[in-house]
């Protein structure tokens, strides 16, 4: 891995120990996701302590409240917050609406220091508009006991031998017949495009037109419909539980040994490792036999409000967040794939496991981010509603056609 040479990156100390604020320090305001232990504020404060002359105040909100709160702050079009957390696929939306500062001059070596999977959603029209602080990937967790009970050989760990969706359907039907409380398959986020979109992507579908606003002909294409018909079959054939939109309940169902195959993020696998008596294996996500393997990626970024009155200090904080020391500390609180190449090296002992080896393979070879379009919030919401109705038995072609028409109407306001 190439080491950082630019002087701007040399500011970080070897460890992140919070310094003592002085009366002359500039206080930066941030808004971000609330961790279960409230750790985000401490991590950002420690980073600021290593960028002399800066302190940070952080408003931490739950996932369900964060997006609306950020919208309210940004629509006020004032200097607060100085920086804010950006869900990766929303980078383009914030950019088109004038809510982000270009970061190319602040992090000129971004393309060399970040993993390409993590950096994808920070780029808009060739410009770096937000920088990643964590990434994600999805693996399939296999309950070995249920496979044994059904008399089926479990999927292999090797990506070269990954299962097809057709094999998942066959095995899932057999496992779901073991008893009425057992399911063959489940997504952790069953109504989320983040997970579901890998199916049409694997089947060769294009998710949106090149203009970023045309959905008709894409969301209702034969490839998209065919893939989502397989998605529908998971629910109409009783392989997966329809209507399970409580994500904690979905995970708990697998942890309690009631799901044969579970598509989950890496932290789900770590939770499973801590469940006594659960015999499971992490294997690659399925794909369509006539298509290509695709896994989801993308997670939290951070960006600078262009109306901040502390642009120089905000830039130095972003540079501090691009240090391996910060990313390693962040990884210690949220065990998701590191976004810096150097962090994969510095954390090599912790990442030397079959789970992380698989995660790294997927990030380097199969990871595809969600579309970078101005209307991602609308696209996501409309498709999420369609997924829920498809789980409930709606005709796939008709429902996707209706979704595409609605998207065309909603996305038109982002025409350039």
C-alpha cells in the first residue's frame, strides 16, 4: 500500500488522545449517527484534538431521525452544522442541492488511500464530495444444523463455488418444511433496496438511466422483473417471512436458529459468533447463474457544509478523519469494513479470519454501490414500497411498472 506523503496528512498522532481545549480553539458543530454507546462524539473529539486548535460538538441521532434532522439543518442554508454525516448514496443529492463542499484539494490522494468500494459514493461527476468513514458488505450466514436436518450439503465458503439463487430456492424450500417456525432464507433488511438491488444487478439489469432521472425501461426491464420474480418467490413460497420489517427481530430469528440462510452485514456475523450453540458458516452471497456476482456496499461518509464559517478548520478535521489511526479507532466501535487501505494493513491481525477474508474478497471483487443520483431518497422510498407489496403477493411486472412511472415523475425535478 502506498504511504501518505502529502504534508497535510502528517498531522495525526500515533494515538487519538483528546487534548485540552483552549479559549482560542474553533468549535465545529457536527451531526451524525448515534452509536449504541454514544461513542461517535468521543471519536470525533479525539480526531479534533490531533488537528490543533479545533474542538467538536456532536449531535447524535438514531438512524430513523437522522435524515430528517439533516434536511432541516441544510434547508436553513446557514453555517450549522459545519460538517455532517452523509449516507453514501445521498452524496449526489446533497451535491446537486448545494449542500456539500468539494474535497479534492483537501484530500488530493483520496483515490490512493481509500478502498475503491468505499470511495465510490463519495464521487459526483468526477469530484470528491464526501469522504467515507465506514463501509459495508453482505455475506450469507448458513445454519449448518438446519442443513444437516434437511439432508442438504451446505454452501461452500469459496467465492469460486458461490451458490446461485436457484440453489437457494431449492434448499430454502426444503429447510422451511422442517417445521412451521423455521424459514429457509431471510434478508436482514428485506424491504431495503440496499440488499434487494443486488438481485437485478446480478441478473444484468441497469437500475436507472444514464441521466439519473429515467426509471421506465430500467426498473421495469425484463432483467429487473425476472430477478425480482425470484425475490417474490422467496415470500410467496414460504421460504422467507413476509412483512418482517423489524430488523432486530429478523436478526434474532437467525440467532435463535430459525433461519437456514441469512443475508446479513459483517456485524451480523460477529453477533452470531457470540451466540452460544449456533453452528453457522459465513459464505458468499448468491448470484444468478447467467449473470455475475454482485454484493452491496456503501455506508457512512462525512461532508463539509459549504456555508460553514470555519472552512479551514473543517478541512483539517476531514484530513484527521482520513488517518489510519482514526479509522482503526472507529473500527473498534463499529466492526464494519475499514475504508482505508492502510487500515486493512494495521488491523491485519484482527482481520485474519475466514469472515474478514471473505468480506475483503467481496469488497475488492464484487461490491457495487447504489446509484449515485440526485433523487436517491425518492428512488429508495418508491422501490421500498414496491418491495413490501411484492412480498405481499403483488404482481411483480405490474408493481415495478408502477414504481418506474412514479420514479419518473419524482425524479424529474433533478433534471440538469
